C-alpha cells in the first residue's frame, strides 16, 4: 500500500516502539570517601542534595513550613538575658544594674560573644550614678548648710521672732534646737 501524498514511498512498516527514556545511574560514593560530618538532629530532615524536577502529572510539594513563632533558631548567648535585666535596672537601681551588667558582659566575653545590652547597662548606670552624686552635692549640701545658718541666726536672737537667712525669712519658733 502506498501513501497517496508520497507516491515514491513503497509501503509502510509497522510502528517501532519508542526507545526507553534515559535515566542516569544511581550515585554510589567511592569506597575511600570520608565519613559525612555529624550534624545535630534537626526537626525536619534536610532537603536532598539532588532532586529532579517533577515530571508531567507528578505533584510538586512545597518546602517545609518555617519554625513556629518564638522557636529558638540559634543557641542562646550566655549573659544576654542578664544584660537585658541589667539594662532595665540601670534606670531605677543603678548599683544593681552596674553589677549585673558587668557580670553579663564577663559571661558573654568568655563565650566569645558581644553583649550590647550589658555595655549599655554599664554606661547608663555609671552616668546616672554620677548625676546622682552631682545632684546630692548641688541640692542636699546647700540645704544642710542653710539649716545650720538658720540655727546660728536664731541663736543670736534667742529663738524669738524671725531672721533673714540668704534672703529668706525664717521663723525662729520653727527651728529645732
């Protein structure tokens, strides 16, 4: 039987089966391969090193979901929590903030990490302690000397009437002897 559109072609042969699709051979590691490094156990197995694209009709699955909110992703840095506590305390109780900040910084440095919270706590504690000392000498000491001057002025008038101390009138009956 001949093809009407191709009269030169004699007869048609039966269809031959298609050659099988090429599949690469499975990888086998050499006998002298070093052992694979030991990794800490993970929640999910790592993805395969090589994977072929899914063929027609095969379903492709999405990647594993991200870890849950708040799940630790790295190891905790020693002294970090104490540094945060020291930072908060440095505003209210400067001496405790300073001591905890120094301890947290030493712990972090021993582990080879930086701890900005602890450094900030130390700086804030020292600055606020210095401001406290300055305010003490600027406010409290003059008040104490004022009362001493008022006592001397009231003694001079036998604690009767009023006296003028630094431009302020003081009633001598209220001054403690």
